């Protein structure tokens, strides 16, 4: 699910019908279930992406160290990428600098950042849903107050 899809869904679901507060209270568990399912799936995707990043960083480190052969690079589809770098000797102390600038590593980090934003948004939505009952109760109390009760 994209970030925009989550926002669109929440735009619809976050609205509280003031004329039907009882129905809104009954909808809280359904909404909680909906967003918790999405939250769990997005957290699993994040964990997978973080695991993939570790694997990619290790493989890229091995390349810059000169450990990976050309055949392995061809299998991974990385041969063209590294043709301009060539097999020059890179000092071990320079490898982190190369990894920080590596296109595949940077792209994966950007995907992870986006995934973290989705997870944080969903976490915030779930917290809002947890408090929704209190918000509705406050609205009912205010209506009673206005009516003079």
C-alpha cells in the first residue's frame, strides 16, 4: 500500500459523524482491525527491506574489497554498474565512503525511509483510534452540557 493510499483511507475513516455517535463507537474496532492489519504488513515489509539492505551492503563491501568475481557480478546484474570503477585497489578505510555513495545502497535506504514513514503514520493512526472512544465521549458530554443537562 502506498503512502497516498493510506492518507486517502484515513481521510475517509477519520471523520466522525456527529449525528450518529453511537455508530461511530461501534466502528472503532473495525477501523482498528483494518489499520492494524495494514500496520503489521507494512512492518513486515520494513523488516524484509532492512534485511535486504544488510545483504546488499555485504555484497557491495565484498565487491569493493575485491572478493566477488565477474561471474557473480553478472549473475546479480551488477557487471555494467561496476565497469567504470574497474578492479582498482580500494583501501579498506575507503570502503565505507564508497558504500555510502553506492547507488543500490542509497536507493535501498530511500525505500526503507519511505517504509518507515508508512509504519510511523500507521502507528499514529492506531493511537488516534485508541483515543477515539474518549473523543466521542467528550463530544457526547459537550452536547449534554449544551443542552443544559
